[in-house]
């Protein structure tokens, strides 16, 4: 078996291990957040930051444009000036939590992404979100790390490879976003 065949095989195994019942629960929480006009925040580092931005775009445009109910979603990864200011002046672990302190309110939804589960900036954000009365979802690989158990809903794909972890993460995020993008308009907004 070639490297590429092996990689594909391992990626397919990771995708097969996605806990679908947890993804269904996440979809229900997103539906409730949309219906209640709650804010949704998503954050991650590196590849998970890219996934967070991609997901916010899909939910904020693809799952909202032309629909009677819209998602109020922001990726905390998208303001380079704010992130670098906190990283420089306070410490990188404050980059997301301090943004949440500005905007998050009880009942909002906060999603933390981490391939390893040990990204301190994301851990701090979820710790704060829990203390502020937000709903929290964590999406992790490896053994879930410190982040996984902090989520009120933990979507864990047990794969010890950062690339495959991020690929599975993106599949989960696509399951959620495409559920709403392909949802018939007749099912909106409270369904």
C-alpha cells in the first residue's frame, strides 16, 4: 500500500468514527440558537482557526442568506489586529477569551476547535464561556486533551494525527452547515 493509499484509508476510518448522535445534538443547539437570536462564536488555532473561519462563513452566508432566520455567528479567529494585540500585550492564551468578554451573553453558543485538545487559548475561551452561562461545544481529536471534557457537548474523533483530526473536524462542521444550507425553506425557522 502506498503512502497516499494509507493516508486515504486512515482518513476514511477517522470520518467513520465521527459520533453522529453528538453531531445531531449540535445541530439541535444551532437550530435553537438561531431561533432565539443567540450569538454563536467559534475559535481554534492553526488548521482549526482556518476551519473556524470557514465554518463561520458557511453559517453566516450559506445557511443565512435569503432565509427568514439567520445565524449570528462570528469566528474569533478573524480579527488579526485584536488577536495580535492580546498576544503581544497580555499573552496569546487571552486572544479568544477577551473577545468573548466583550460580546458573549448567557445562552449564546461557543464552539472550541482543537485537533489535539490542548490549545490553551481555546481552553480559556471555553472555561470562560461556561462560567458566563453560554452553551459550549468542543470538537477534538487525539484523546480530547484538556478541552474535550470542558464542553457541555464534546464531539470527539479519536485519531492521533493532526491532519486527519482537522479533516474529520471539517467534515463535522460541514455536516452541521450543510444541514442548514440544504434544509428546505418550509422547515424554517423553528423546526
